C-alpha cells in the first residue's frame, strides 16, 4: 500500500513536471533565440570584442540560476557568468530526492497504520473462531461493533454462532428425550417377553436385541452429561492417571492375549490430572475394546492407542467423533457408532486434546493437561 501510494504520487508529480517543463522550455527557447539572434548580429557587426562586452554586461545583470558563457573552440571562457552548473539546479535535485523519501516514509506510515487496523479486526474474528473450534460455542465477540464491512461480518458471525448453539442444544435435548422415553418401554417389553411360553428361541433372540437397544441409551446419556459439564470444572478431583490406566490395562490385557495379540503398554508413573476417575476408566475401556476388536496378532497399543485394523475410511475422518457414525463395512458388526463420540465428550470434559495421526490402522492420541502441584 505504501509503495502504491508513493508510485501514484510520483506519477502525478512527474506528469505535472513534464507539462510545466514543456511550457517553460517553450518560453525559454523563445527568449534564448531572441538573445542569440542579437548576439549574432552584434558579432557580425563588431566582431568578437563587442560580443564579449555585451555578454559581460548581460552576465552582470543575470540571476543566480542563469548561466551565460562565451567560449572559444578550445573551451577557454572568454566572457560570461561561470563555468559550472547553477547551484539552484543541484538544490532542485536534492529537493526532489527529499520529497521522494518523504513520500515513501509517509506511505509506509499510512500503510502500516491501515494494515494494523485491518489485521486487528481480522484477529478478533480469528480468535473467536479458535475458541469455537475448541468447543466454546458460547464464545462471542465483545461489543461495540463498527458500522462498516467488518462490523457487518461480525454481526453475521454472531448470528451464525447463535444458530449453531441453538441447534446443538436442540440435538442434545432430543438425544436425552429419546434415551429417557424409549428405555423405559423397552424394559417393560423385555419383562413381558418372559410370559411367553413354548417359544424359548424366539424370546431369547428378542431379549438379546432389546438388551442391545437398551445398552445404546446409556452412552447417549453419558455423552450428554459429559458435554453439558464441559468447561465447568465442577466435580473434578486430582487423579493419578498412571494408576487408572494401569488398572484398565490389566483388565483388558488378558482379552488381547486370548485373541493371540502381542500386547504391551508403557505407562509413566505419577501422572496427575484433574479429572473424574470413572469417566477416564470408561473412556479407556472404549478405546481398548475398540483396539482389541480390530487388532491383528503382533499389534501393540499404549495410552497412544493404535491398532492394525482397516482404520477409518478417508471420508469418515472428519466425522469419526460424531454420534451414530459407522462405516458401511461395519454395519454387520455389533455396535451403535457411539464409542468415539463418548471418548471425545469425556476428553473434552477433562480438557484433553484428541488427535488422529495418519498411517495404517487406527491411531488415537490423547494429550492430558498436567496437574499443577501446589507448593
């Protein structure tokens, strides 16, 4: 911006300079032509002596910026003012260079001020976007807003976030209603199936399917509770993450060995976090169960949980933690697509960060906030 302003200013100055120069040069050429004609006539009439006297007389009345010389063929000055360029011409050049520098400095200052102003407005919106991306759907920009394009953009962003928040709350309420309203009648129907006689195989199959449906509502309610408590910090206590992880690993390690997996875990001692112990155990149970389900022999998994299964399809990576999301290939396997959604909700409840590094199989990394030791 500074260079553009300076270039436009210099272009306008150059155009004006050329126009003025053309006018002055035309007038000056007329005066010089008249003077030279007079000097030539004087030379023709009285030879060189009269011409020298006329030039000396004219030089005595010349201004500081005029240069009038009479030289012979060898370059010797016979009459006139001086042999060098006028001092005013050099001063004019210095003034023009100084003006160019002043324009560049002024342009840089104006451009820098404009850039800082624009970037400050953009950074406000970027900061809001970062907070929303971290799960703070109630985050908003502080008022007041200016009556310009940026203010209009902020208004649209605020309205969009309000709409997203309302839709998200409506979705959570719907999940809670479904979980509460359907679990009770399903339990009643399950009890009534016991009254049916002489159809043991059929009733057993129906009971199995209904128990699976009832089990689906428990993680839905857990997800809603974890998301509702996100960012509040209430109910969290200091927990030794190393102990909880070790206990869960000892619980699931025999299952991995029964499947023929070479399983191992490296757990550093004394990793304290502020958390809900039961929720952490539930999250680890989901991760380890998922890893064992998809692992093949020879795989290993840590708190960074990884397996050598088919992994997530590329199109699903952005939706891996959404509710009820399952790949088409997994439709025949038991499950409801809620495990990773529950993992994300529990991790968010504790301020933990989830990431899925690339590579073969499925890999999930969890970064826990360190518990600050007092004293």
